[in-house]
C-alpha cells in the first residue's frame, strides 16, 4: 500500500474538493417542498413548474450524494488514523490499491460491495 501520508493527503484533497462542490450547490429543496400546480394554470405555467421541480429534485439528489461522500471520506480518514484503511470492512482482506485510487473512501472490496448491492436489490 502507498505511504500513509500520501493517502491522507489524497483523502484530504478529495474531501476539500467535495466540500467545495457541496458549498457551490446551494441549498436544494426536498421534493415535498416543491411548488404544485393549482387550478386555472395554463400549460406554459405547468411546463415551467415541471422543469423547475425537476431541476430542484436533481439539485437535492446531487446535494444528498455529496453529503454522503463527505461522510465516507471522513470515515476513510478515521480508518487511516486507526490503521484500518485499505482493509475490507466485511471480509477483512486488503482492498486493491486501484480501487482505493479510484474511490479513496471505499470501505469494501469489489466482491463484498457487489454482494451488499445484490442483497439490497441494487443492480
């Protein structure tokens, strides 16, 4: 595995990048907060509201993914400090370095991640 100080630097750089992007996203609204179409609304207003609602929902989903990634990166930094970074949390085997370079926050090896996703019905 790579030098722990280089790994920490990589994780911290990625964390700052994601946090900066998160700050740039603004505050997305949850789908239940979006406006609804009332009576007497013409088709143009309906179309505009639909586009606005879709954009708000996409912004909310993007923000949710970024918040989750920040938590995962912070957890990876904690694992690095505790000496557990790079080990699969499910099977205990080393996570390949290529996976950690691509996804520095990875806590599972590919086979365990695939098993988890199948168990949750994710394809």
